[in-house]
């Protein structure tokens, strides 16, 4: 030790030094014996033995055998951990390693608690074999084996009374039995079971019988298995189940049989890969997980219905299903089938009317319409007219139409086969668009969504949106839409959410007395006007990178959270000489207000944000809306004393 430096590590208690040595590789731990006389025997009492060969020069098997033999003979204390990991290429002859003897010594002599052996060889290399008599230990609690060949009675852990965790990865398992009275956690990954002999399962299912008490089960196999339903046990505790495509084989018999034998199942997940089976996934997801269906059918009732579809009348023999299978979907209640159709695009939902007589008018009562553009403009408008008129019973416009939960209209120029001019002409047809909106409102719609692609030269104008009067409408989503008039939503007392994305807002005022949540993203406010936003009941506001002139926010006494992000590149309220007092030039377009009724005593944004408890307001220095557009006197900026951020 150099003069002036104190050896504090050597002053530590011996127990702590022994614990620290266990984090070193075994050769490094042994080398500490050269530090000083006091360190000569510390390594013999270390509590963990780790030997990892994954880098460095190739070692000779003869040297490794001598080193490990001497190390295990000299160790005095019981081992908490024995971790041996050899990667292919870092030992000249792995088949000569005496790993079997090391494992036996670590378990019997050194009372190891956690034993990990990983010999990652190439496929053509011989595997390390662990066989013979069972391990005996009152201390071994965790065993991890990788790339090991297991034979004989080595997996009989009846005399390892403390073993709780067993993991085998890429092992060849030739043992006839794996047994342990104390084991709690078993993991077997990518192993090969190569034991030959007669199966002794007494007529029960090979795998499922042992899993019958599981509460959470994931059962994935690459091809059809467990299709013989006579051997299924009852899963009395099963609550969540994950399967893949094998359960859909044999006309869904395996799936239905599992449901029959799972009386308290709460959640079923089926992972499907092929296009053919994704439609079945959609149906099953709706049937089992939908809130609407959950309120209609209890889990036990769902299982009973599945059993009823599968079996004949009580006392009759159950015939083998035909190749075509029975139409079990048509046997579902109308409400369930209508819900299924609501997840399909409207044109696909309409096509189901040709399936059978019971499906003829089912689509007209679907709780949601998802309309997308396709084909020619002429056929699309005709389709829309039929879609709207058929919502009325028997097509009678005097009868009340079927209710709608949501109306989704999503299309753009590229969705149609016609020339661009015809698409633009349809978009510009004010009467046509108004008729569609009013039709949705007359169906007592709750969610109204218009998404229009930006690939058209002109945005979609919705002039009558302000004329909407509905006590049912709770949410409006607009994308690629233009508003050229005052947007007054006072006629919608239940409206809670308004989302606008990529919209052109040439409106002098947006007013919604009951609105709770407003999101504006990438919207454009033209230079010729200053939009006033008056939302006295607003709770949350998101104003994300909108272009043009910053709107004027009126008083929002209920506002709690607000995120206002201003991008100086697209903001017209950008002074060429940014300063807290403005540039002072009369011709600076960013430092003058275009609306006289806003006046010079109100701040464009701060007046509306002053009641927020959580506020995010990032902006560049060039954006002068913070002070300049409200006043040249900074003292008139309203207080934001209740702002936490």
C-alpha cells in the first residue's frame, strides 16, 4: 500500500469481505490472496462461486479441472451461489470438463442454495450429461440447467426438501420422471423430451389434467392439439386463459369444450396469425370482452350458451359435426350480432344481409356506422342515401330511426376511383353534407366523427355543424374539416369532448357552454381574423402546434389542466425583433391586433389560462403572444397564482 493511503477495505469485517469476493470471478477471487498476509485465506470463505467463460483467451480443459478441483477442496464455508457458464469456443475440449463431479460436490459438500449450470455448446458438440442417482440436499432452493443432457433419476428431487425453483433451458430430458414435493415454480423452455416408454395417464389428458387447478393459463401450440374433448378436466379455478389457433380446429370443439369446463372464467384471449382467423378473433373479442355484452350475458350464461350450441337435446346422442359446421353465429341474440356488425366497415356490414333471412335487416340496427370512401362518387352517394334511409323501420321517413352510438365518416380523394374534380364536387356539396349530419343527429348519435384526408385541394366544409341541436351528442371528432362560420354548440347540452385535428378554422368564435375537454392539434387559424374561444365549463385544454394567428381564450373558471405548444415557424404572432415590450414598429403584423372588440386590456391566452392548476406552455422567444398582444404594459398580465407548474 502506498504511503499516505489507508487500506479501508481490509478493515472491513471478514463476513463482509467474504460476501464481496462472491461477486468476483473465481480466478480473480483466488488472486486476492496475493494482496497481503491478511487476504491469504479470505477466498476460501467466500459465499458465492462464479466461473463465467464468455470472453478472453481459450482455456484448456485440463487446467480448468485442476483449478476447480483445488478450489472446491479448499472452500470452507457453505455456498449461497454456484454459477458455472461456459460459452462455446472458450474451452479447448468441453467434453473433458468434470462438471458432473463439481455439481455433486457443490450440492453435497458445500450445501449450495442456488446452482446454475450453462454449457452453451454448438449442436455438433457433445452435451454435458448429468445422470445417475438423485441429488440429495436440505439446502438447494434453486436449480437452473441449460444445454444439459438429463438422464436416469437425476430429476427425482424427493430428497431436495428445500427446492422451490427449477428451470431447464434447451436440455435433452431423458429422465422418466420429474418429481418434487416442495417445488413451487417450474419453467421448461425449448427442451427435448426423449424418454421412450408407455404413457401412463389412466385415460386422462396428458397435459391438461395437471393444469386443471391453475387460475391463469397460457396454452400455445404450433398445430392442432387437445381436440379430443372426452378427456377434458374441469378447470375449477381458471379465471384468465390464453390460447392460439389450435383451439379453432375441428369446428371449434376444443374451444367450446374448454369453455364448458371453465365455470368461473373471466377473460379469454386468442392469438391468431392468419387473415382467415382474424375475423373469428374479432367476433370472440366482442362476444366475451365487450361491456355491452358483459351487461347482457354473465360469464356462466355464456358458457351455457356455448354448451347449448354444441350439444343436442338432453338424452340424445351427439352427432359428429359435418364438414361445413352449424351456423352458431346466427343463433346468437340479435343484440350481440348487431354489436358485431358495428365493428365492420359499413359496406361490409350491409353485405351480411344476403347471408340468410335473419340477417336481412340486422345491419340497419347496428349501434355504429363506420363509413369509408370506395368505388365511384356516384355509387358512394347512392350508398349513403340508402344507408341513411334504411335506418328508419321499413324505410318510412316518418318513423323514428334506430339509435346510433357512433357515426364515423372517414374518406379522402384517393379512396375513390373517379377524377379529382368529381370528388371535390361531392365535398363542396353543402346540402349533401348537411343531410348526412342531420341524419346522424336524428338517430340520437352520441359520438360524431368526421375525418377527411388532406389529399384534396379544399377542406371539407361543415356549415351546419353550428345548427346541430342534440341532447344525446357527447363527443365530436373533426379532422381535415373547415369551419367558415361561427361554431356555436350551445344546442348540445351533453357535449363533453371536442377534438379537432388538421382543421381550417376561419371562424370568428367557438362557443360551447357545456364543453369539458378540448383538443386542437395542427389546426390553422387564418391571418384575416382572430378567433375567440369561449368555453366557460372547460376542464382540460390541449392546444398543440397550431398554425396562423393565436386565438383569444375567454375566461375558463373551471380549467384544471392546459397544454399549449406554440411553434414559432408556423405562428403568425412572431415578432421580427422579439422583446418583452415589442418592437415598436406599427407595420409589424405580429404586434398588432386585428380584432378591435378584443381590445388591448386582455391577454390572448393568459386570461383563459389563469385558473389552471397544471400548465405547460413551451414557446420560442419570437412568439410574442405572451405579452405583446395583450398590452405593452406588463403589469396588466393577469395573475397565474394558482399554477403549480
